[in-house]
C-alpha cells in the first residue's frame, strides 16, 4: 500500500482541502499582522524616499509645510502699454452760481 493510499484511508480528501485552506488563511493573516503603524516609527526616521509619489494630498501636510510651499513674492513686472482713449462721456449738469467776487 502506498503512502497516499494510507493517508486517504485515514483522512478524507475533504479534510485535506479544509486543512490546506486553514493553513493558507493562517499564513495570510500572519503577514497582515506585520503592518507597521505610525506609533512604531521613530520620529525623524522617514525621508522623502520612503514616501510614494503622489500618495499625500496637500490637506495631509501641516500648516507650516503648506505655507513653506508658497515661495517669496517676486519682483514687480514692467508697466504695460498705455491703453486706447475711451469715448467722451455725456455733458454734466449746470452748476450753481458762485459768489460774486470783490
């Protein structure tokens, strides 16, 4: 009698499949248990190389960091060309008579 025949005589194929599923699930959950949280990271140990491109939004940055993204105000640009003269407006109303001079 072969080893396979002896195993199948003692254990059903359904039990073997169930055992394989349980072992696979246990291995997958063990891998998920090794996720690193922020509490486990030492301050100052992460660098820009550790952050995936485009994985952070501006809202996730501190206020001081957001302010640092705005550079200094640049120099004033040159004055533009003079615009065309507009049309003449309507005549104004007659003003009140002034005081007589000395």
